C-alpha cells in the first residue's frame, strides 16, 4: 500500500516532520511518500493562505498519479483543499482535522482542539461543527505562529502546554487534539505528561487511510465529489483544466 502525504505549504521541514510521524505508525507493507508543495505560502494561517495553497496541492496530486498511490493525505489541519482533492482524485483523500476529531470521538465524550492562532481557531471551529463534533469539542488558540513550532527557542511549546492545561481545567477536556501538522512530533510526549489521549492528525489519517484501502473503499463519485466537468480554464489556471478541449 502506498500513501501519499502532501504538505500544501512550501516548508520542507514540516513535510519531513509529518512523514516521520506517518512512518512511525504505518503498518508493515505501507509505504509513505511525502511531497511538499512547490508554490504557495510557507505556512497556512487562515483563509487567504489556504486558498492560495490549493493549486500547489492539486499539482502534487496530479503529477504523482503516474507513479501511483492508494490513498492521499492533506497534511494541514485546516483540511486545505480537501473537497477539491477528493473531487480530483480516484483514491481516498483524508484531512488531518476530520481524521483527528473522528478518532477523538472514539476515545472521549469531551475533547479540545488546541491550535495556533486565533484566525485558525475560527476556521477549525467551523470544520469541527461541519464534522458533527460541535457539541463535544472546543477549539482553543495558543497564540503560536506556525513557523515558531520549527524553532525550539521560540517558546511555542510552553504556550502550547499552557493552553492544554487550560483545556483540561476549564473545558473538562478528556482528550486533546493537536490542531496543527507542525505539532505532530509532540503527541507522545504530551500524552505522557498529561495522562489523557493526545491525538495527532497525521497519525490518525494514516491509520484511517490504511483501513479504507484495506476495505476496498474510496470516495463516492456520485454528487458533490463527482469528477470535474470538462471545460476550459483561463490564464494561469489553464493547466488545471480537467480536459483541454480543442478550439
């Protein structure tokens, strides 16, 4: 089984971190292929960044089709471009937020997602509600710019721990979801410290991808995720046209 993990931002060190977390939980015989977008923002913090990251994400999915992959994971907790990727791809495509909150729902009645900035908190809160977990989950921002997670001297880990402690004391959280792909390497350490389940979206998505492939299931192509209709795309987007009709 081959699982493609695409980081829709352009920071390769974050891709490497996600790939390492994925390989740590992948089953024997599962190959993890990691890709970094070659166009777009260095980090994704809010709607504007996310919108401009989608072309790079779709390019990686498209260019790696020939080599083949059995499932794909969008390695951003905002589930950036997830619907577009599912429409484009013929294999299961998973997002970190959806995978993580689904996993948390198996483990706890109440849980808190701890993310980076307030602008991301609002976006993720909307996703959590969309995924049917609004009544069971709270989303908190720890005031950490994403790239500070790459800098051990930034104080980001201390801010993250402080917000987790507030979630446990004030929210009554029974589990914690790490709301950024850049936090993926911290899950086991934080679980050991706080003695509650700490869910990393990368690991959750890998195991769910393996399950879907093993079950022979993929995204429905009836209705909202039907393949794109053939039409011309203009200007810089012309290369994304589903079929380039003559004339």
